[in-house]
C-alpha cells in the first residue's frame, strides 16, 4: 500500500480552498491593522494641526488680532521674487561644507551662477580684476528676502568700484549659503585657496547661526541640524548592507530598513517610544557658559583665518551681525509681532539671552586679535525705527542693507585700498 495516496482533483480543490482561506484571513488581519494604524495616525495629525491655532488663540485671550503683513509683501516685485526665491532654494551635498545650492538658477531677481554662488551684479570689464573680495556667511549674506542688487555683497560692490580707476573693476564673490556657520565659511575659504582661487580681502558676516548652533546642539562650532547628518549617515550605512547575497536578500533587507524607517516616523510610534524611553535632552548650559563657548570657537576660527591670511597674503574683515533677538531698535508693528513670539517661547528667550551675552565677550577677545577689523553690529540699529528684520530668524530688509554695509565699510575700504594701489603700481611697472 503506498505511503501517500494520490492527490485527486477533489482533494486538490480542498487544499487550495483552505490555503486561499488562510491567505485571505492573513491579509484581512494585515489590512485591518494597517487601517487602524493610519486611523490613529490621522487622529494625531489632526490633533497637532488644531493645537497650534488653539494655543495661539488662548495666548491672546481668544481675541482675534489683525494680520500684519510682511514689510515688502505689498511691493510689486515681491510675488515674482518669492517664486524665484522658492525655486532657487534647492540644496545639494558638497564635500566638507555639507551643502550648497543645487545648481545654477536664472531669474529676474534671483540668480545663481554655475559655481552655485548667488550672483553679485558688478562691472564686466575684461581682464584681471584690480582686486578680489570674497564674502562668507549664512543666509543673511546669501541674501534671503533680498533681490540680487540689494544683497550685502552687491551693496559693497557698488562702493568698491569707486576705489577702482577708470576701466578697472574690483571683483566681488558671494560665497554665503543658507544655514552655514562661521566654520563652514572658513572651510569654504580653505577649499578656494586649495584650488588657487586667491582673494585680496575676505569678509566674514556671522553670528545668528553660530549662536543658534550652540543652543540646538549643546556644543559650539557644529553646523546646524547636526542630528540630521548623524541620522542620514546611520541610515545610509544600514541601507548599504554588505551581505554575501547581493541579489534578493539585499533587496529584502533594503525594503525592511525603509519600512522600519517609515514606521518610526509615525506620530503614534514616536509618542509610544517617548513614553517608554524619553529622548535625550540637549545639554542646557548656563547662558554665560554657552556664550563663552560661542565666543571661544569664533575667536579660534578668526586665528586660523588670520594664519591663512599671512600665508596666502590676504586681509580679513569680521562682522558680527545684528539680530532681532538682541536689538534695541524701536520695533515696527511687524517686528513687535515677531518679538512677541520670541518672548513667548522658552528656547527663543534663551537664544536672545545668549545673543546679548556673547557681544561683549567678542569685543574683548578680538580687540587684540584683529584690532580695527572686527565690527560688532549687535547694537547697530539702537533707537532706529526703520524696518530692519524680515522674520524671526533675523533676515534683513533691503532698506537696512545700506546701514549694515555703512558700519563695516571703513574697515573694508581700509583693507582694499592699499592692496588695490599696490596692484595698480605693479601693473604700471
């Protein structure tokens, strides 16, 4: 008698029906679980969406206040500018400095060249420039909320051309990039020097990002959003799994990692994790200690740049920028509304205190390191009523740019003039 009876068509149908029933029940359970998960996620999302307006209404006692428009929202050029500003904002990875604009962009008010630098309008006189000036900084240097001809380098370029003789030009390059701290500007300078791109004068315009980096990371001198770089590196290492089987096994591994990552991003999962294991908090240093760290890192960056200047023969000017958080200006209605949000938030109040604490420390430290070449603009607009700040971050209005350049123009002019004169004399010989 055979051990296994032959499989008849009837028994085959019975097995197939049972298998189908098991698979159907399995996918039904999976579907119900996924539906419940997304339902719970949607509830959390709706709750978070409603919480902001409710909190804002409660903070103002339930009374509605008239909306105060952006300072340039009524300008005829602003809609087109806002479109170009958004379109040109893409970033791409760049070695050592993390990121720059993703590529060239050509618009009416916003232009980025093939080297991914914001275009600075200037004379196109042929031949070698009489002098070259490099500008470094974050988004305030790049020119957020500013048209090409109204950025800090553009305003400085107009004035610099008055130093040049007829038929000459002083070349200005804007190396600023949104989100960059002073250390990234220093690294960008080193990369330019390494390729033989040599300036006569460099201008560093920093402050806002350096102070915020200390608050965000708990350590000075780091780039902004450093935790994102850590997470991206970890995810990349997990995705590039080096198993023996580079076929389906690797594909399933990659899908599993992506599914796990997507699951971890769900609000309901994050809340459950935070209840079980609270996330590590950023070190909350005393304000004085945090400010000393920021000033120390910035001062050491200045020392490094000065050493590079001696080796590569350029002069540096350092500007600590004005910020909404530490201003003593007479606030416009729009700025007053921004300041309300600063004072209503613990982290923003701490940031404001750090901005104020770091100013005298920098004045003291850099008076002997770079005498006459450090310009502290922290109190620049004291008592002024003109519109200066475009947002809570501290980006500037176009009307404020000339005043900002006025403050460091004597130092810039003193740095450029002798180098231009020396080059001109050498050319005549």
